């Protein structure tokens, strides 16, 4: 009798499993039909029922995840791909999608892990390189990004990241050609143009800096005070004195009596041998503070350069009385900002 009961239980178990399997397959096929018709929600509900009847149905997880991506439900899609990966660790479709999802979720360790596992991912090197860059592992990022760009030289984002990688490595001259390539590609952003302008500026390439500031502005980069200040300085150094002064004077209207800006303008005009202009800004500084020794000293240097040596020397001597620290500049024949 016991043997008969056991046999009955086994038969019931087999029948239940078969019934569950049949139901799982039914809802899976129903889900595929609805998916083909792009009825995403109905398809998702069918795949969920298929999985409920058979929790190890790998194909159902794969299709369900794809539908969830179409529905922009990335959290749920990721859960399905993770479960699929648990059932089938070698499933390349799951690995490929997880590499991309982890990257988009900024889970860079996981993104690198899955991209390295992916045997048919065209963008594996890109994901690895961009992830290493975000983790500030610039050497590893350089290697992977170079491989990615060899595969796809037209990838604007990866090209920019290559330039930015060199920038963050303080390899500024190596950064420039990558920035130049990036802004020439489709999808270039005004931010990249602005960063390239700053790179040119720091490399003392002022004419190209001015051109890149103009491109950034034309591309929609917001022209706040910092932008216009850098653009203004670059214009002055490039010899476009009217444009540079116009930009900086507009900032002074917003930030009146900004002595740092006034002093910078006085020094730049002095360096550019625009001595009358420099004197004008020295005068503004002394109007703000009559005991501004640095401004008086620089004004004295301007007069000397203009040929009025005695007058200029007297002004420099008076400036040293006001600020004895300027005496060392006299000995080195320097101006207050460190220029000659």
C-alpha cells in the first residue's frame, strides 16, 4: 500500500510539472506574439506568467528583459538579465546587456567585469575605457580607449574622453589633438570647444584659444563671467585689444571695483607694450586705494617704458616706500605680477 501511495505521488508530481511546463510555454509564446506586435505591457505580463510557472525559463527572462527595456523600465530589465546570468552564466546576450546597463548605472567595476566577459561586444573596449576613466585609472583608460577608437574612429564621446584623459593626466599637448578631432565629429558639444579653448590658452596658443571660444559661444555654451573673462584675456594676449577690453569691461560693470581684474588688465596691457592702456588701469586701482603700492610701481614702469625715466623712477621709489616688499622687484627689474 505504501508503494502504491509513493507511485501515486510521483505520478501527480510529474503531471504537475508537465502542466506547469505547458503553461509556461503557452505564456512564453503568447508573450512573443504580443512582443512582435509591440504591445509591450501585454507581452511583459505574459512573460511574467511564463516565469511564474517555470522560474528557470531562461528564454522568458531574456525576452521579458528586452520588453522591459522598450518600456524604459531599466531596473526591472536589469533584474531579469541578472537572473538569466545566474541560470546561464555563459549567456552572451545577458552579459552584453548587463555590461551596458552597469555602465549606464555608473557601476563601473561591474561594467568592466561584464565587458571583459563579452565575446561579441563591439563596444567592450569603449565601456572598459570610459569606466576606467571615471575611476581615474588614466593609464588603463588610455589603453582601452585607444583600442576602442581603432575600432570606431568616429566615436565622438570616446574621442573626447581620450582628450580629457590626457588633460587629467596633465599631458596637455597630447590632449589637444584629441580635442580637435572630437569637436570635428558629429555630436560634438560646446563644452568640449570651451575646454579646448582653455587648453590652447594654457599652452599660450592665444589665437586658437580665441577661435575656440568663438566656436563654443556659437555652439550654445553659456557665456557667464568666467567664460567672458577667459575669452577676454585670450583676446588681449592674441592682440585683439578692443575685443578683449570690451569683454573685460563688461565684467567690471557687473563686478565694479574688482581690483584683481583691474590689476590683471594693467599687467597684460603692460606685457603687450600698451603702456597708456596699462596706465589707465593703474590709475583706476589708485583711485580705489591711493596707497596701492603695486599699482603705483607698475605705473612707474610704464612711464619708464614711455621714455620718462626720471618720473617713472620717482614713482617706483614712492611705491617702495608704500610697500617695501616691492624693493625686490626693483632689483630684478620686474613688474608686480612677475613679468619683465
